[in-house]
C-alpha cells in the first residue's frame, strides 16, 4: 500500500512540476516582451554579470 501511495505521489509531483514549467519556461522561438528583457538585464547587472547570456 505504501508503495502505491509513493508512486501516486511521484506521478502527481511530476505532473505538477511539468505544468509549472510549461507555464513559466519560455521556449526560444517566442520573442520576449520588453518588460521581460528589462528584468533579465537588470537581474544580470544586479548580480554583477557583464554578459546577460551568462546569467543562465
């Protein structure tokens, strides 16, 4: 019984994390909005990273 509960929990966790990633992770073919780009540049500058591409 505990094995079944653990397996169902893992499946539910996977589905939940998958849905979150679909909502918040942007694929490359879509252009960023100006607000997203400004936030990305501000964050890299705040962290002291010279090239914003390195902030990944």
